[in-house]
């Protein structure tokens, strides 16, 4: 006598599994990404396009990624530890050096020395964000204190009144989200571009 309970045929299991796999692939792999991308482009077109900053038809950067500035007439951003070059968007990451690592201490001392050399008469202690890299290595912002530390050097290099530079820093200071989340910050690129509108760096 044959057993009445037999295993289902392999084709009977495989076909529904393939149908579910194909359906989920279409929904999660195509439909959902296209839908969310389309909504983002319609509702937040600037952010969805990378928060790019343009001068005329030329893209000069992004609000989200820092840049290297070294001219005395520019505000300088946070150091970047990305490789093989600073602010490499394709290689985001920090130095991964611990606070007791001698290499980190040496790097910080070298950055302090460079800031002091650029503005030797500045008696203000160097803000920490000007000598330490962020975790992403791409941070486009500095603290208002870091901007204020550089204001005298920038004003002198561009032959601008210090009060005018201070006012520009104030107008470009972004407040915490909803007034409580995060800290005030200054976007270095947009601040330097605003300075260029007043008086181009020499």
C-alpha cells in the first residue's frame, strides 16, 4: 500500500518562489527607487541634485562637501583625512587615530603652528575644529568660533573692515534645526563665495 502523503513536486514549489522573487525585484529594485527619486526631485530638487552651488552655469561645489582653502583671504575649513586627497567624496572617512596616538598629536601641533604662522598676533586659542578632522572627512562647516578666529586675518588680507567680516559670519551662521538639534555652524564655501562678492581675494 502506497503512502498517501507524498512530497509536492519540485516544479510546484519553484514556480511560486520565482514569481515572488521577480515581483519583489520589480517592486523593491525598480518601482520603489524610481518613485522615491521622483518624489525627492519634485519636492526637494536642490537637495536631490546634490545641493550643488553654481556661479552662472559653472558648478563650484556642494553645500555638503568641504573644500581645501589656503589663501589668507579665505576662511579655512576643518582638516580632512580622506585619501588619496582631502575632501575626497569617494573615500569618506576619518583618520581613525586615537586621542593618545602620537601621530594625531603631531598632526594637531602642525596645524596649530600653521594657523599661528598665518596670524601671529592672534591671541585667541585655536578652536578645536580647525585642527581636528571630522569622522567623514568631508565636513563643509566650521563653528562660529572657528570663523571668528580667522576673521581678522581674512579682513586684513581682503582689506575689509573687521566689522563687515563679522557681520558676514553672523549672516551665514546656520542655526540648530528646530532651534535645539545640533550646534550653530558656518558653511565655509558659501561664506567665501559671499566674501568674493564683496571683494575678491588677492
